[in-house]
């Protein structure tokens, strides 16, 4: 019943690291890479059935991330800049526990304003 695996687009013999299909839910880059491979997969329907039938609780199957109620599209934050125009470099990005992205430059500016306000008010 596992014959579909021989046609899977994520096969290791095609050069894919199986770990990519078990990414950290904050790792948007890995999620996007795996999901993009699934989108080209000829056995995506078989993969989806297998994941459902076997009660998978984690990992990416058929382009969906199991173990979270968020879709890959919700997890893949495509924004390149914060609302104030700062670039989301890895250094300037902080992920919250709920996997939302925060801009360090904005957080630092906010803390500086609060400190300045405290001094002015003191
Ligand atoms: S749909 Fe994705 S996880 Fe499933 S076999 Fe294809 S590439 Fe692999
Ligand atoms: Zn910002």
C-alpha cells in the first residue's frame, strides 16, 4: 500500500532531507520549501489519505502542517518589512510564542520612548 511513496516528490534519492518535512513551526523558510515541493508532488492525494488514515500529529503531509490549526500560508509570513518600513532580517526579527513576528527596531524605539518619558516625568 506504500507504493505511492516511490513517486513522492520529497524522496531522499531526489536529494531531499526528510527532516525538512518536520520543521519547527516558526521556521517559515523550511515550511515554505517543503510545501513548495508538495505542490509539485504527483501523489499528494495518496499522501493526504495516508496521513489522515494513520493519524499523523506532526510534520508536513500533502502541503499541510499537522499538529497546528494554522495553515502553512498563515505560518509563512511573507512580509519583508514591518509596518514602519524596517526590514525583517533575522537579526531584526523576534518570534513571539504564538509565532507572530515582531520588529526589534520598533520594539527598541518603543522602549527608548518609554524610558525618555520616564525621565521627562521624573
Ligand atoms: S505531498 Fe509532500 S509530503 Fe506527501 S509525498 Fe508528496 S512531497 Fe512528500
Ligand atoms: Zn519596525
